[in-house]
């Protein structure tokens, strides 16, 4: 046995030595792998940049003028009182407009809708506006408004539900599915969704709602229109009768969203006829969500000096306020409102308080930084007021799309200028990228109306897709 022991120890020692060497080599390899940089392979993720295809452009008009309570047996019955004459168009060479009508709940009402398909990958810009003239004992005056795309949310600032007012909210659904609409009325008690404030507007129809049935006795209502299922167009037909004398009619357009800065260009303050029954110029403001302070300045067209000292207006959340601006001299103004919280507003102006008077609600104008179309309706000679809020002069071109006229005017910094236009014409406004604000006003004997110029829809931003 003794002759085998050395052999065993030698074998075991050899194995231990081999193991030690292998372990040492492994450690060296690991350390080397950590210290010495390895070859790397970097692969960027695959991405595709795509621009969404543009949709068809759709504009919905307010439609025929309606009368409330002409049937003594049905005080809330609504009937047609006057048709709406519409001017609509696109740029030369664009796809043609397709006109259709909404089915109105009021028999005989004409409610046009205009649709233009995109030109390849470019959205087609469309403009349309309508007007109506009436001289009936219970409804008299001139009304004009721009036709607008449907929205999921909009605000109506104007009208009243006090004695003598017969205001009608117009809700149109030019889409293909029904829209469920909720109406929130802001009044003396704050925001309220009244009984009857939730309704369904079927696809391809217009509904007319007497706002006195929503909130009776409100002198300064503001209505928020919220739609689900499909966007809707919203407008308010406002009218007033004073001791059996019709005092005017207007169609008030919707405001898209509350903002901290409101600009209302082209406000035509005229000499009021007849004995004053109230203020001839009133600004209505609402801060929907929070208390705020607003500063109101009236800037006469063509000058840089304010027409009067700024008015500071305290606002309580959810409570509309009417501001008397009757101290303004008769001329044209751009009214600016600056606030420390988002708000909505509109300005009411009347030609007087005697027989044959008319009134208009002027709503704020949005920024226009891209070439945009607008249409002037039939009626008194229209004018365009352009406000330049920037610190440098801006050249503004206003061209008829049919090539019959072209005007270029320099608008100095912080000022507004007025353009004379032709009725029943489609124009393009181009301020070379500057964010101007603009409004159309129409003033004549016993006629007053106005509406803002809306910006064209810009092209959709490209999106990045990672497949």
C-alpha cells in the first residue's frame, strides 16, 4: 500500500495546481472583460413621420330668422319670419363647395351647411356669412352673422330673458351621429343647468330653444354649450320689443374658449335716436371659474390714444356683469379687455330706442396669423377693422378671391385701421404671419350688425409613429 501513496498525493497536487491555474485565468479574463472596452452595437428605433390627412371643411349657418309667440294659442311656438341670404366661397382653384340643408324643427326654416373636401393633402379654406332684413311689428331690424364650424364647447354671450326679450338659442348638428348637448346658464345665481338644459340634437338637424324657458328674468345671461357625441354649431337670435315697438334683432355668434385678453374690433358707436331708455353701449363680461379683475379700454380706429380712461371691473366667479360704456363718442372703436383670469364677453350697441332702431352684439375676434377667408353678406356697405397688437407696423392685404379688388394697408403698432369692402364678396386677409385681430361691421339706416373674422384652420402637425 505504501508504494501507491506518493502517486495519490502527486495526482491530487496536480489537480489542485490545474484548478488554481484555471481559476486564476478566469479571474484574469473577467477583469480584462471589465477593463477592456467591448465592441458595441447601437440600433436606432425605427420611426415614421406622418402628417394626418386633412378633413373636409364644414360651416354651419344660423338659418332663417325665427319669431317666438306669434300664435296666441301657443305662446312658446316658434315660426319663420324671414329667410337668410348667404354669401359663401373658396379660393380660386379649390374644390367646389357642396351646399346642403339641416332639417329644422321649425317648419319652413332654411339652415344651410357648406362642405368642401380637401385639395389633396391641403385643407380647403371656406368662408360664408348670412344676413336677414325684417320690418314686422313684432320683429324688426337687420341681422348678420358668420357661418362657423361646429364645436364641442362654445359660449354664447348676449340676450336676455326679461320682459320684451324673445331670444332663441339655435343648435345645429351637421354631423352623422347625434349630439347630446348640455346648457349651463350663468346668471344672478351663478352657473345652473336648468330643467330642459339637456337635450339631444339628431344628426343633420337644427333645434331652436327659447331661452326664457331655461332661465326666466335674467337680464345678463351667458350660456355655455357643451356637446358630446358630435360637435354642434351654436348661435343666439336676440330681439327686443319696447312697449309694442320692435327695437331690433341680431344673431350672436359663439365664442370658442375663455381668454385673459379679449379684443373686439369694429364696434360702431352711433348717435342713439329717441329718448334714452337705457345705456346705448353695454359690455357684458363673465369670469367662469375664478374671481378676477378686468381692465377695459376703448381705442378709436386710426389713433393710438384711448377714447376714455380705462375702466377697472371686478368680477366674481360665475356671475355675469354688464358695464355701461355710454360715455363713448359716436365713432368706431376697438375695445380691449385685459384680465388676470380667463373670461368671455361681448359688447351690445344700439342705434336708438325709438321705432326703427336696431342693435348688434359684437363678440371678440381671435388671432389671425395665417391667410384666412371671410365673406361679407348682403346689406349695408361693410367695413373691415384690423387691430395690430404687436410692437411693429404690419402690412395687411385684403383681396377678393375672384380677383376683382386688392387692397394693402399698413397698420401701425398698437393701432387699428378700417377697410371699406363690398357686400356679397369673399375676401382673403393676409397679415404676413402677424397675429392681427379683425372684425366686419355693417352700419346703415336702421341697421347695425357685426362679426369677427375667424382664422383659417392650420395644417395638422406631423406626428412620429414607432412601429
